[in-house]
C-alpha cells in the first residue's frame, strides 16, 4: 500500500501541514551527510508522526482521520525500520 496515495486524499489542514513537515524532514535526512544532522531531522520526523498519531481531534468515523492514522502508522513503521537498519550497520 502506498502511503502517498492515502496522503493525497486526506482533507485535514492539520494532517496536510504535519505530513508536509514529515516529508521535508525525510528529504533532509536523505540529503544530509553529517550523522548529527540526520539524527536531528529523523527525530523531527518521528515527532511529527507521533503528533499525528496522538491527534486530539481523531474520529474513527471520519475517513480522513482513518486514512491519516494509516499513513502515520506506515510512516512510523518505515522510520523504525530505517533506524534499526542504521543501528545494525
């Protein structure tokens, strides 16, 4: 399942803002050459994901909320996998 596909269809200003920040931070991690920069941007990315998952406006009956939760969980899982791979490398 492609998380970007879900992200394009979510009509929530909070999600759009946070998801754009997460995407920007992921790009910064990829472009950074210094380990400390990568760690800072990765932490910012994780923080944004956690904020989406802890949204106080979450409504299980709203498909935007359901899709937001799906995207956030996918992002969290991929971030955790990346961090594990770096830790074992």
